[in-house]
C-alpha cells in the first residue's frame, strides 16, 4: 500500500469526508498552520507534521466522546493505510489515550491544539476580527476569563508549552505569528 502520510490532498479529502462543520475544519487548519511552523523551525518534514495536525480531530464530529475520539479515527486511518507512528501521534494528543508523548511532533501537536483554538476565539472578539489584532497580552488576559472559550483547556495550553520546553508567552507568540502568516487561508 502506498504511503499517503505526506500527501496533503489525500489527508484533506479524509478531513472533508468526516468533518462537515466549518468551525472544526478551521480548527484543523489552524492547528496545521502552527504545527507546520514548528516543523519548519525544527527542520522537520512540514508535509508529514502538517498532515498529522490536519487529521488530529477528523473523527471528532462523528465520535465526540472520550470513549471514541481519537480511537475511532485511528481505526479509520489504519484501514486507509496510515502507519502506527502517524496514528499514535494523533492518539497522543488526547491525555486519556494512554499514548505517551515521547517525540517532538507529539509534543508540538499537543501544545498547538488548544492554543490554536484559543487564538482563533480571541481573534473573533477583536474589533476587526483579524488575527493581526491579537497579541500575547490579550491571549493571556482572556485565559484568565473562565467564561471565555470555556471549552478550551487552559491547563493543556500551559502544560503543552511546558512539555515543549518553551516559555508560554514565547509559544503563544510563535503560534500567533504562524496564524498571521496564514491568515487568508484561515479566514482570520
């Protein structure tokens, strides 16, 4: 079976097949953007890293419970020929999966997941609704507001940066800048 892990169009077709929600697709693109920026920074394979990020939540809409997500997605990807490393990387973004985050990509995916969603939420409350208006201090301020984007785990944002060994403000700024560089595609 051909290795499709680096083929974005194939991975994008899977995302679109299983994820109908525009907001969940946009989340996948935002996480992909941040993860690809880290791949570039670390001299890693941007296509592979980006595709892991693109598909990290592709099964969530159909299987939103911790019992099913991301386990059902891993089964689907296995049937489509994705190897164990690719699938375990996706599984590792869920704390409850039992898969330890022992690679840089696993740590990056986890660190970018919640912060990408949070930066998107902060963007939507800026006056002109553009990521160009988002700054680290505005993200940090909103993190203190428990009612704002309450489904986003502040704990995961903080521990994600810690696992990467990058100061939180630096991680937030890195992700904001990555999203700014891709704002047209992200609709931000």
